[in-house]
């Protein structure tokens, strides 16, 4: 879980290494800690691989601009993965 952040941009990118068998799912929480509809763990597309700019998506949607300027937290569920950084672009 990340600390609360506010961002500008339209996409979330991760610097991530899952190795051969790892996987990561990303959920966006509101300021109260509740999952934001459209950005829940169940809607998150699984991420695997090694990339400094891996795009996060939920049911194929990468656009997070509707949340820009709001206080959010990222909740990541991971198996055999290393997260180095995240950024919004």
C-alpha cells in the first residue's frame, strides 16, 4: 500500500520485475481507503514481466485521468515480484 498521493496524468506506470512466474494486480483506493469502482483488484489486468514503464490497466482501460487531482492510494497484490517505482504520466 502506498502513502496517499495526488497526481496529474492519464496513465499509471510501474518499474516492475516479476520474473518468470510472478504477477501483480493494482487497485486504486480513495482517501477513505475504499476501492474506486473501475479500478479494483478484481478489475485489474495481471501484470508480469520486467519493465521500467509497465502500463497498468483495468479490464483493458489504462486511463486514470478521472482520478487526477484527488487523493488516492495504490494497493498492490503481488506474487514473486519486485516493485521499484511507480509514476503517473
